C-alpha cells in the first residue's frame, strides 16, 4: 500500500504499520507505547479508507474525521495522511526540583511564551543535550510556572537526570490529553481517581475547578499499595480545609505505617485500607450524574473505566489518561512519549 505523507510517497512493507513505515522513511510521529494505549500517534486520513482496528479506543468525533492510530494501522488501500495538532517545540528550563516523597519529585519548569494548555493535560519534555523525551502531566494552572510530578523510576534515564537538573535547558511540546476541567458545568459532581503520580493531572483538574468556582461536590481518590505512595497529603488537607465542596480519600492496600497520614484526618479527608475501586464504587454516588477523571497505570485505569461505565457514567463523561512505561523500541525515535509519570 502507498502512503502519502508530508510531500513524500512510499510503499509499506508487508505487515508494516503506518507508524513503522513513516519512521523507516526517516520521518517521525509522536509515539510511545506502540500498542494503541497512549493515543499519541494519531494522524488523519485525507484520502483512503481507514481499517476499523486502527480506530479502537478513539472517540466517535475523531473516528468520523478519519483520525486513526498510526501504530495500529495496516491499511488495505492507499492513504493520504496529515499530522494532527501542532508539532511546535517550546524552549524552557528547569527552575526548581524538590522531593514530594522518597519516590516523587516536584519539577518546576519556566512557562514558555505561547505554550497554551489546560491544567491536567500532559506535555512532552525533551532533554536538550540528546533529545531523550518523556511525557509528564501538568498539575499547575495556566499563568504560572509548569509543575510536574515525576516518579523516580529505578534506572529511569530522564527521571534520574531531572533530580539534579535545576537550571538545565529543555524543550516542550503539546499539550495532549483530555483530562481537564470543563467550566460549563459548575454544578455537576466530579469524581477523580488515580494511582501514583496519576495524582498530578487530577490535582490540575481540582485546582482548575476550584479556581473557576465549581459549586458541585468534588471527590478525589488517590491509591497506593503503601503509605509512602500517598504523597502531597498535607497540600490536599489544606485544600479540603479551604473548600467545603472537596472531599479526599486515600486508598492503601497495606495499612502499616499509615498513622502519620491519618493525623489530622477529618470526615472529608480520610485514609482507608481498601482497594481503590472498592472505595470508589462503594461511595453511594449517583453515577449517571457524575463526570469522572481517571489517571494512573494502564491496568488500573482500564478496570476503573469499565466499572464506572457499568455503574452508569456515560462514556462521554469519562476522561482518562493511562500511564505506560516506555518500551525499548521507543528510544530509537526522538520525540516519542506518552504519560509516563
């Protein structure tokens, strides 16, 4: 099959995906998981039929525009493609790095001129020295420095470097993702749930909702196997004290060592030893009225998506960012990334 892309025409090899063919020609698309999870490698077909399998997981509005996942597309006829969104890069620098917990860093970046985003979306961060790229969610509001929560992964090439990167120059691109607050529904109940640094985009959504004067109830659930994973707890307690519509629940699978978190616990800010999905689904919400935001590891988010949908939340009101670890093949492609906090 022939592919027409950005002035070039080439034939796909047998069994090759559109993404693989584009990369073989020396071009690149943003890409990360290469499994259809992160949805970064979307392109639009200006001409030609798109296989249904290449659109799995995309919203109906995107499907109708012939948008598809390049990593999943093995076309049956010629396609003429165009890139989605802006490929612009923005120069920035690391202003400050500080620990939020033994395993999580707060990384503060200078906000580049012209970089427009909504709190809760994610960006691609590229190290200037060699182009190594990862994606991190934005916890801060527009108009301020960019706040990222970075998990210190064992052997993490970029997270380990960021720990000592104050003053370093980086490039940013994006934003990406659908986890952001919608101010048109100030009375609608909001439910946010995530694990690990999936808290970062959820914090962004909560901050945006509170700044906009959201009047409906807001429930935030943060899960971790152990107490040290429930970072940012003091800041969450402060937000609860200031905003009566906000409730925060911490979910632990291992209750040992959780006493420190429980200090200062109130009815609206609690830590419970129970699975995240049990706490979420057992809270007596009228799910048909909720807008739901889910962020964290792929398996957990998929499970929560299914459960809240079956509980009655319309698909259009379920927003999710599924974090995936970078694969070995991704390192070959400069600029490739997806949420990997």
